[in-house]
C-alpha cells in the first residue's frame, strides 16, 4: 500500500497530478479586481507552495509514481519508479507497459485499467514487475483515473510500492507457523503416547498381580500331576497325559511371557555395559533361535574380531527378536543374512535381512508402536522394546522393506 502522505497528495491532485507551476498559476487566476489584489497574491502563493510541496514529495518519496496515456505510453514518472525498475526515465518513456510486466499479469492490467476508466474509482491490487536486468519483484499498486484541467480522461496514474521485503517476511512467518504446527502436533503426539504408556503401566501392574499368582499355582499343580502320572501302569494313558501336560506347560509359558513383556516394557531400561565380542554374540543369537531347514543363514562380519561395550543380555534380546521376526517372515523358506561392522568413527551397525513377505506400506508407520502386531499370537511389544533398548544405548533402529521381497532391520549405536 502507498504511504499516507503519498495517498493524501494523490487524492488532492487526482485531476492534474503532473501539471507544472505555470499551469497552476493560470488555473488559480481570479476576476481582476483592485480590491482583491492582495487576496489573489496570497492565494497564488498558497497554490505555488502546495505545488512545490507536492513536487518535493513526488521526487523524494520511496514509492514509485507514474502516469500513462490511454494507449499505455508513459507520460511521466518520478525517480523512485525509474530506480525501482532499473531504467532511466527516458528509457521508460520508450517502453510499453507490457514490456515491464510478466505475461501472466498483462490480462489483469487490461481489466483493472478498464474498470478504473469506467468507474472513476481507484483500485488497489498486487502484481509483479520485471526489472531491466530481468529479475521480477512483487508490488502493491494503487491506480486512479487521470484527467486534464477540463475533466477529460487522458489516461491512468499509479502509485507503486516494492513489497519484496514484506513478501519475504510473510513467507518466513508462514514457514515458522508451519514449524510451530509441526511442533504442536509432535508435542500432542508425545503427550498422547505418554498417556497411552501410563495406561499400559497400570494394566501391567494389574496383570502382574492378578495373573502371576494363578500361573504359579498352575505350574505347582502341574508338577504334582506329572509326578502322579509316573505311577500309572497304563503306558498309553501315561503318554497321552504327558502330551497334554506339555501343551499346558507351553501355554503357561506363553501367558507368562505376555506378563513379562508387558512389565518389561513399562519399566525403565537399565544398561549394564560390558565388553562384548561381536562375532560370539551373533553365533549365540543364531544358536538361540530355531532356524527351519528351508532357511539358509549367512553371516557377514566385516571386522576381524570386533569388540564393543554394550549390555550383552539386552543386545542379545534385541537381535533374537529381529532374527525371530525374520525367520517367521519366511514361511516358505529363504535366506537370512546377518551383517555386522564397526566403522572408523566407532559406530556399530548390525543388520538382519530376510527374503520373506515384506511389510505392507500401510502398516510401516506403526511397526514400533507398542501393542501393534500382525501376528496371531503376538503382543506387539517386541520391536517397541528393541527400539527402547537401542535408544538407551545411544543408538537408533530403522528398517527398509518391500512387500513380497523382504525386509532389512538395522541397529546402530556407539561401540564404546
């Protein structure tokens, strides 16, 4: 928008904004009367003073002021307008308005000029100008109808302000507003997650209290029953009962694991670092997991005999979980590849890759969410616990997966 002073002078001089002092004197003449000579002189002085003030503002304002005839040729402009566009005033008089506007604003210009000429009202709008060097800048423009001393329409005149700084500030504010929205969204998400974890914690306490004791009772009764079965003479009945006891034991162990996982998840992760030989750790993990005969295993240890400082039990738990998931993702067999290395900066990187079913795109964002699982007998704590353990080691866990081709989970953390 033009400045208040510029707009005020523009309003006062709407009909003849570019007339000279000679014309001012002619238009300010009054009927010849001896009695009014002094009054006429004072009036002329006031008009001359007003025109000087207007001319001074016209030449010194930072806003560009220019007038064009009905054919679009420039009549006059102030120095600010010329400087704004990088041309001299004489150069501008040789250029059409179309040469100063990007193509997309030419139709807009025609519509605005026609509306101003038709209605006689000024219009404020924004558009871009092209400088002499080819660069483009945004501007706020206010356009009036230009008339001569007799009230005839002879063209239009405008006040132009470069609003590049304003636009940069606006973009900066929009960027900060976007960042603020993201921060608020993230904080809200974190708050909801904390509330969710608090609810899980309460559930864990209740489950631990209400299920652990009955589970212990079941194990005790099962032990007594197994002892009594040994005294039976019917071997067939004995075998049948032993099979039933085995199934019951498995189910009790599964229920106990649910309780343990639930309680372990809500407890703070306490790291007890010890020296770990990486190659031995990987062999121990693979020995722990039952590998089907239709799954081949490859170990790629890129360092001779690397050692690191980590919590051996927790790290093994993470890797057992990842390897188990990889094996389960290959029901029809495949290749399991475990890679490990320590780079020059002391960063440990261990990857577990499978050639299994892969992870569907729609569930990738939920993979590390507690209680989220796609397994019929899963609790959804495995990867969530893995994430907490690795983060407690000062590291991170990530994955890549393509449905139908397999997945690769990678953990990274400092070796010391």
